C-alpha cells in the first residue's frame, strides 16, 4: 500500500510542474495516508489505554482477548438478527 501511495505522489509531483493544484493533491494524499493509512506502525492509534508510547501487541493479555472475542460475538449476533435470510444462506454453505 505504501508503494502505491509513494508512486501516486511522485506522479502527482511530476505532473504538478505545470499545474500547482496537483502539488496540493500530492500533499493531501500524503496527509491522508499518514493520518489514516498507517495504523500498524503508529503507537498512539494502536496502543491500548493502559500503555503509553509502547506499541500494542494483539494478544497482550487474556482480558484483551476476551474483550475482542465478546465484541466479535456481539457483532455476529447483531448481523444474524438484522439479516436472517443472509445468515441462513451462509450457514447452509458451510
């Protein structure tokens, strides 16, 4: 994903020598990628509330695992409740 963003930015910069709006588009693209695209590498967005500055690992404790498991079960129950025909069709497939 990063390679695609870098190549698109370079393309916009090269084309932007005649049109300065493309420079702004390249800057906006980099900003959006830095803000929303890099969730794995950022420590502030991925860190749980108990740790400050250290990168979060997916299975740091059993409590975190249970919270994720319960949240997933809640989402699945809601999906089955809101879309009964689709959930039955998916159950028949498996």
